[in-house]
C-alpha cells in the first residue's frame, strides 16, 4: 500500500465516511444487521448502484462486514465490524448536531424529518 499524505487527520476520516450516503448507511447498521433490501427501503432516495458502491467501499475499508449465508436463494447481510463500531460516537455526535441544526433553521424538527426508524427514537 502506497503511503498517503494528509494535510489534516480529518481527511482520513472523511475518506472513509465522506459522501452523502456512507454515514446514513453506518447509522442504520449501528442499529443492527441489515440486508441490502432493508437498507434500500430505509433509504428510498439512494439508487441500487450507489448503495452497492458505498457498501463495497465501506467493506474495503473494513468498517462493515459482509455476511454471506450459504443458502438458496442467497442471503447477504451487512453489519458494523468491530473497527466500524469505533465510529458510533462520531455518528451519534453528527446526529445530535444535525438535530440541533434542523431545530435552529426550521424550528420543529419533525416538520422536516421524514418518518424513519431512526427518527422515531427522537420523539
């Protein structure tokens, strides 16, 4: 592996977690194993291609585990790896900041948050 130079360490974090969807995927997986179809249902605005790409990148970075069950039809689940679990405090802080931001900008956070399993915990 070629040595990489970072200007600041947060670049390394963003390299793994950056983008619109990776943190959302990680938040869902922080609440338990999910199949691809479950993740797609939880994130209706992500394309199948993008979901697959993001899952592959997270797996490559060893943040998630891909579990393949030897059965017909094939069954695949994703979960946070032990290494990925170290991101839970970061994800929680991002969610908290986002809630505060939404409240500051829009007032009632429930007027702009879609119904979701993760958002139900805020009530």
